[in-house]
C-alpha cells in the first residue's frame, strides 16, 4: 500500500486530535466540567478517520452517541464540540444535546443518536430524499455491533436494499455491546455476512488499520455513489476505555485490553510511516504540539462560552411560526 | 358538496401530491392494495410508484425514513395502518421526530405528516381497537390532530403539510364511511382551534374524533328532555384550545368529557385538570368523564359496546351530574 506523505500526516493528525480531545474530555469529566454520559472512542480512531476520507461535503453523516471521532473527522471545530459537552450556548447543539447529540447541519452531520439502532432509519430516509430529488450523494450511517441485534438494523438494510438507496452502513464492531461480548449477543458473529440476507454488498475490514479502512470505505462509497444500492462495511475494532464513564469493566480482562493495545491504530500507523520513511520524530512532535494547541483553544472556547438564559427553556421544541 | 370522510382524506392526499413535488406517500399497502381503509385507492395509478410507495412491514423504519426524508427536504406523508401498529414505531416518534429540533439546538425541523386509523367499535378485539392518541398528546415536539368530520379530515391534512414540525393525524376508523359537507375549494383548516359543534346552555360536552357523532346523538337525546347541551369538538389535542373550553364552562358551569381512551391517565384527565386549573370557580360541580372501561377490548359485540362510551352512557352521566349538582 502506498500513501502520499501529506495525506498520511493528515490522517495521523486527525487520529491524534481525537485521542487527545477525548483524553482531555475524560480529565474534564473528572473535574465535573462535563457531565452526563461520556462514551470514549479511544482505540477506534482509525475507523472514523479512515472512513471519513471517502465522503464529500455533500454527503450526509449519521452517527451514534459515541460520535466524538466522527464529528472531529468531519471537521466540526473542537471548540464547538467541547462547548457542547460543557452545556454551553456556543456548543454545536447549543447545549441541548451534550456528548451524545452532536449536530452540525452546515456539515451535514445529522447526529448523535443515543437509542441503539435509532439513527439507521433516519439515514435511510436521508438517502430516500436524495434519490427522490435526483441527487447523487451518499449517506454514511455509523453504528455499533450492538445495533445489529436491533430490529431497526434488519429493517433498515432490507428497506435500503429493496429501494436501492445510497446508504453506506458502517458497523463499528468493537466486540462489545456495553458489557455483552459479541459471542453472547449474536448467533452469527460475521456481521459483514449479514449483508447477503438482504442482498446488498458487504465486506469486513481491519479497523485498526487506517489505510485499510480508508480504501475499503472509498470503494464502498464509490459503489453507492454509482447507484449500485447500499453497502454494509463491518469495521473490526476495539475500544480501549470503558463503555462510558459509568462502567467498572467487570466483563473483560485487563490482559485482553492490553493485547488489543498492541494494535493501537495510532501507534501502528506511526510505526508504518516511519518504516516507509514518511514520518520523523520532528513531524510527530509538530503534530502533537499543534493538536495540543487546538485542544487548549477548544477548552478556552468552552470555558468562555455563555450559558443559555433559562428564560429560553422552551425554545426549539417547535419551529417558530412566521405570522 | 356531500362526501365521505374517506373521500375527503383522499382528496387532500391527491391535492397535496398534485400541488407539491416534495410530497410523497408511503406505508403498508398504500399502493397496489389501495390502503387498508381504501383511502389511497387510485393514487398509485395517478401518481406512480415513486410517490406512492408500498413499504415492507417495518413500522419503525418507514416512520424513521419519513423523518430522514423530511430532514432531506421532502414532505413525506406516512400512513401507519392503525395506531395499534404504531407502537412498533414509538421509538422513532418519541425519540427522534419529537426531539430532533430540540437536540440539534434548533438546526433541524422535521416536516413530517403521519396518518393513522384509531379506535374501536368494529369487534376487532384487544389488539386492533386502541385509542392511544392521548399518549401521543403527552409528547412535546409533535402535534396531534383528531379530525372528526370530512371537512376537517381534508382541511387538517392540508394544514399539516404546511407545518414545519411533525404532525400526527388520528382518523377514527368508524368515521371513514360517514358523510358531511366538504368545500373542495376550501384551503387548510386552522390548527389548534376547538369547534363548538352544537351550542347549548346547560352543560358542555367536550369530545373529539370518533366520539363526536356519539356525543351529538347524546345531545339530541338530552334536548328531548329539555336539557340543552353544548358540544365542543377539540379537533386538536396538541396544541389544545383551552380558552374555548373555559369560555364555554363560564356559560354552562358544567362539563362532561367524552374520550374513547381508557379512563386512567386519559386525555380526558388532562382536559379535566385544565378546566379545574382555569375554570374552578365557574363550575357548579366536579367535571365528569365518560371513557372506555378499564379492560382490554372484548370481541363480543355486547361487551365491546359496554366497554366504549355510548350515547346512553353520556346521557346517564349528564343526568347524574344534574341530580347531584343541579
Ligand atoms: C435501544 C437501546 N437499548 C439499550 C441502550 C443502552 N445502551 C447504550 S450503548 C449500549 C451498547 C451498544 O453497543 P454497540 O452498538 O456495540 O455500540 P458501542 O457502545 O460498542 O459503540 C447499550 C445497551 C440504548 N441506549 N438503546
Ligand atoms: Mg460495540
């Protein structure tokens, strides 16, 4: 596999940005600056960063409650995301959503769904709207292995395939649905295979390898864009941190986690780039420094952001009517 | 022009499909079959399969796809065969349709219209007779309409399509063959306004949807005895036109609410609370309710009749009220 140096460094930078952003978020959570549920993506960065390369600004993104990575990779400013987690009015959802509900319509980032599987029909509908209006765009739908258990997964694959809708279904298989291992929640653990049941294209890819994710997603997205119907991509990954801030991790061993950490997507990619002579110590230092400044600035944006006045409580339940 | 409720809904659907390219219809059996209640018969032939779409039996996903299509610039009209099956779509309705505008900090609107048949009275037993519109009215972020006349069936659907937010329309299944005057040139109905269907002085009977014909019959029976009942049709459960109700009880001083939902936690309970909060000193006695009995709907005709509000039970409730607080 070959990769152009500038692009490689950009992929690395985005993964490092997600990693440091979340480490900072975890720290701020301990300080009580961020509350609610916080689902970290650490270990899975190659999925969002690799996949997002395949989408144009016209394409739509639908994600889950574990969506910090997708949001950053989509280019939503870190400050606007951090402010959202603070609950500030300058957050990407004006403080009404929090960590689980990031939205940025200007980037066609349609959320942030915290009901497992709940975003999938929405993605099907966005793709239906494109088809009916004759637009050649892709809707990317991210979801976890747990969502595969839900009826909406099966219904959505069936409907999208039946109507040949341009949806790219991206299953982030991190082997756990909260504390339930894949073997304990799926009778057929080969998720990519499920595409066959609904007559759509499907494949599995190593989610710890950012370049593999990128190229598989590009292939899939191009097929979808050509009008060949939906595609199911199973991306095999692992989350290094607890399910959420509320999880004591009783369901897996430290050894298992350590074993997976030897396949840390950032370390793997950095080592590979060094091997190929595309990355120097100075490059890495520069990336870390730039990311560090970006995170610092993001925290400053969140700290400085205003609280929405409580008089506005009932705002945005219904669309304001123009008399 | 005199027409049926069914024809009135169809006329609104076809007018909407004709006048707005963003409108499309989807649901189970809306196309080739012509709709479970024959409401969309002929529309597939007229507008084609792109715009009149038969869906798989996937309530959650085709309602959710309606939400997504609305976000994507379309004006979907989703038909859920009946309210009983809408329970499989509750997640999309409650967690997505109702919340997306809010959760996105006002970035999104969901201009979705969902129609469904509701109610009992056809001997369909415990899984096909629900009246759950009161549940839906509990949810901020959506609107709940209950047209009771052919004119409203048409006008409210046209009005719903102009709303930027999700609108749920409950069509009582026993109303489809009923007839009424419909002005085909009339535009959209006003949403959020109750209608006085029969003015009266002695007691206010408040109802909506499939219970309106029964309540009007009850008012006729009462009139024979010299009791002059006012009948108010709520038309819209959310938003609720409380001022019209309060103005009426300020004149009649008595209120009976007729609601096909079960009594416990019913929409009638909400109306009663609002009358108490806003009109306590206008009332001569407690508000009364005529609701469905606390039992899953029985199949046998005489038992089903006994479970549902009926003209006789409405009349009896008014008698009791006048006897105790006359
Ligand atoms: C419908 C529903 N059921 C249960 C939950 C509680 N819950 C939140 S996340 C989760 C596990 C989901 O696992 P997966 O889809 O694999 O995503 P991951 O968290 O691994 O990214 C569960 C059970 C929920 N949010 N929604
Ligand atoms: Mg998982």
